[in-house]
C-alpha cells in the first residue's frame, strides 16, 4: 500500500480567518457595510463570506451580520477554498461594529468583545429599546456604563456619534463606520481599497465617501479614556425663543431666577409648539406662585421651581389625538422617515400609520359636554365602538390619509374646550395646589409632590394606570403629613408605583399608610 507523508512546520502559526460582526438596525445600511467589506476582501484576493441573522422588529429590525475573510496561504492546501463560519463565536471576533450604543452593550454581554483581540467600534447615539420606552419611570440604560463596559471589554474601543457624522454628510451610518474601521488600521488593507469598494457599490458615492472621511478621522485618532458622565449626558442648548415669544422670554429674564431660565425657555417653546403663545403665557402664570414660594422657603437653588416647571411642561403638553395627528403630518417627520430608510430622491416613499383611538379618546377630543354625553349614553358609545374598535391603517403619504389627519390636527384651536383639556387642567391645578400647600411647612415634601407627576405619562392603559397611582399618592398626603419623614415615605411610594405597572407593590405599601 502506498502512503504519502505530509509534514507541517509547527513553528509557524496556523492561518486563521479575520472574523467580524456588525450589529445594525433597519435602514442603517448594515448589509451594505458587509457587502463593501466582502467586495474589498475579494478584490484583494481573499476568500470572504457574509451571513446575517435578523433580530426582532422591536428595535427596528436589529440584525447581526457576520463576516470571515481568509487570505490564501502558499503550501499545503493552496488553491482549496477554506471552510468559513456562519455564526459569531464568543471569544473569537477580531472586530465588532455596532451602529448604536445599546447594540455595543449587547455585543459585550454576549462575549463577542474580548480584551485580548477585539476592536470595538460603536456609535454613541441611542435608539431606545421597547423596554426602555415602556418603563413607568426613566427606563433608559445609563450610556456611561455602556461606554465604560466597552473600554473594559475591548482591546481597543473607538466611539463617536457616527449617526450625526453621517447626517452631516448626507449619508447613512454604515459609511461612517466603514471609515472608522479603515482609520483604525485593524484590517490589512490601505485606505484606497476601502474607498474603491464604495465606488464599486455605485450608489451615493459622493455622500458615502464624505461620511467615510469623517469616520476615518475618528478611527485614526487615539481614544484612551472614557468621556465623563457630564459629557455624555450634556443636554443640547435650548433654542432661543423667536420674535413671537419675545414677551415670554423677557418675562423669564425679569421675573424668574437665572438658574431655571433654560428649563423655562424650553417649556415656553414646548407650549407654543403644542398650542400657542397664550398657552406659553399660561405656563409662566402657573409658575409665578411657585417661584415666590421657592424664594421664601428654598435654599437658593430653586430646585422646587425647576422641577415643577419641568413636569408642568410635560403635563400641559399631554398627548391627545390632536397632538398625534399634528406630529404625524409635519414636514419634518416625512423628511426624517425618508432619511432614516435611506430613500433616494427619485424613490417614492409610502408611510402607513396604524390608528386605534378608543371611544374614550374620541370623547376626550370633543367639546366637554358632548364628550360626557357620549361616554354616558350607551347606544352612542356602542355605535362609535363598532366603527373604531378594530382600528385602521392610514397612509399619510396619500392625499386622503394626509387630509384626514390634517383635519384632526386642525382641531388644535378647539382643544381648550375639549373634555380632556378640562380634566387634565383640573388635575394640574390640584397638583400645583398640593405643592403650594406643602412648600412652607415641608419643602422636601413639596419637592416630592412635584416629582410625583412622573407617574402621569403615556396614553391609553398606561396613562390610566399612572393617573390612578398618582391619585392614590395625592390622597395619601394628609396621612403622610401626620407621620415622621413624610418626604421619604412619599418617595418610596412613588418608586414602588414606578417599579411595578400592575400596582401591586404600591398597594402593598399603601396598606402601611395610616388612614
């Protein structure tokens, strides 16, 4: 029997593929980014392969694209295509690119990022997950912790707001990430090879190259330490009020302390956008008494005024059918959707909205007397329910669909007479009354009452549950004032309500509050 002896040079490391994972969401060009890499590698004579694993639609279709590149090796097996993997394996990745900060955190959590070999490139902007959006309290994951985890887990961590870089250059985030990868020097290709891959793609070449150049500068620059928490959470400067809001701006500078001017300015702008200039004046009128109380009983920081102003602005701009229709028919929304999906100028974009107003929400939009009649009249309520209970899809990019929502949005001028407006403002007046009552006797308790407005949020069932919890806390104030440390007790009750949307935790704690 003939045998062939094959010898191996064990002093040389076995060749291995370059392994890359891309974590991206729908409309961000993750597939295009993967295609650019495969094209670049194959043009350089590499074997390359890409696969994708679609995620759930709750994060706009989050998908993991996995690539392997293998350089031809002279010697045994030359000319034979290697077997490349189809799924990322924890501990094996050389490069991980994440189009959003939470996706970077998921990669770290899954063990895809390791300190001995992985280059992590991530955009620091946020697209909030459903769990973050639906939380009763502030459910946002701390961006600082995500960034610190990236530094701790990766061999090198490159981060920037690549979404903003792409937007500034009229492109999508994939081009900016591709540039950061090129600038990092992690792959065995020169800059021109990256750029040629974009040119061979043949779509949006100029804008993609502009975003690529911006990303390249980030990838090529050293980033040794994590940015501070203050830098990550810094709020953008509030827009200056225009001429139509100049009287309100003048009043803020004259009658209110400088420490709360940014909050009040943002609130005035929100009120004018939500309703009109008079509504902005009403907002300041409501806060004048709180300002005077804070001057007399506060410590000079005006925290009570600032928190009341913040939550009052949110409450006065509650979401109703008029507000929803207004936001969905704005030019800026159509432009944003078109940009997010990466549609070209010549492409036709159709936007379908699923609208499902309940009978209560329809009644809330009506004049108060008519709305109360509808809710109290069985046959009328049943008739409206028959037409509304299934909901309907409205195409806002069609003339008919747009005009339908435009007509609903045009009811803004009648909002003050609506059933919902009267109900919300009655509760607002009651809440502000509680704050004023407590401010002199127990400043800390007044502050907790102001913070309790956080419970009133959202719409539909979420709004109903939050309002019930809020009413429960306000009803407990007389009993809380009789005992010691009323502010801390109210805070614990509020935290229990925010932690459990079923209300069970709050109910259990309320049993210990004396009647």
